[in-house]
C-alpha cells in the first residue's frame, strides 16, 4: 500500500507515535554494531533517523512505494541511499545489509511473506531482520479508539485487524517461515500527548492511512456522527494516548 499524502500530514497523524516507537524498537532489536542498515517502508524517516544516528548517514538505506515519502526522506537524509520500490521486490543485492528492519509496514505489504523473505535475502548471514506493527487485533493501536467510533457508524469499516502482523505471533511466524533462527517477539508501548480533542481529531482529517481515507470518504453527516462519538469517548482537555506494537527479530542463518 502506498500513501499518496504529504510527508507533513503523515508526521502529524502518526509521527508522534512512530518516532518514540522507533527508538524503543531499535534498542530492543539488538542490531549488529557495524555494517549497513536498511529500512523497508521507510515512510517519512522516523526509523531511518534512528538507524542513521547508530550507523552513520552514509551507511543507511531506505525504500518506500510512496513517491512523496521518498522525496521527503531523501531531503531529510541526503547522504543516505533512499529508493522508490516495494518490499516484495527490494532493489538491493543479496547479503548487502547487517540489519534490515520494517517499522509499521508489514501489514501494508501486498504479500507479507514475500516481503519478509526479501528482507532476509538482502541481509548477510548473522545479520538481524526485525519488524514491528501496532496491536490492531488487541485494540491497542493509536487509531483503535477512532476505529471503534467509525465502526459504530460504518459497520464494514476496515479497522486493520485482518491485516497480517497486527496480532500476537504474526511477525514471529513470518520470520520463522522466511528462514530466520533465534526468533523472538515482544510488545513495545509508547505514548503521545494531545492538547485537547481538536488536536487529536484534526490529525485524522488529512486522509492519511486507512483511518483518514475512510473518514474522507464519508458523507458530511456521517463524519459528524463519527466525530461526536469520538468526542464522547475522549476528554476535551489535555490527554495522553498509549499505543502498543508487536515486535519480532530474527537472525539470518
């Protein structure tokens, strides 16, 4: 899935969660201390920025199917190798990287199994492959509260719970099936503060991801119904949203 939105819109919607998650994810994944690193589905660069600090800008690469994200991340990280492409056909040679990671992207791959196999292919023996996805099935994603309100208005709404990666065990199985050894899985929790309901609601208004796209497709009256149900479930003043992701890592044999 490609996000045809401005990088700033994505940052407002998800960056406030993906940035702290990237820090925790890289720390937990115990990546090799040297070599090159690849961020698959690099988006606007939250995870890539953490990798760049660890390995150096020239030792980091990223790939994403969204042209606007590739442009933005290339501008933010001009010394890194940022390419337009898909996880299922990574534009890199075999055994190229010491670490290959995917943050909040496996559930958007057209073929997650093929995408993870490609991540293993481009990683050298002894290298680490790791991925993380929000716990959609457990209702612990940043968007889960919004999806509950949306489903009360649109019964067949896509709440992302049917996408692979968003439940316990999914990522672990993908890594094992791709041939990784020493596979581990954990959950990582981060928080984000909002000044009030309007700031939270406005972040859904830019058509980002399945949540924003579905909201934009509603009639004005249905959008207002969703807004009212969200407002009833959240404080009007400052509040904090917690979100939990599943994460898994494995070693390439």
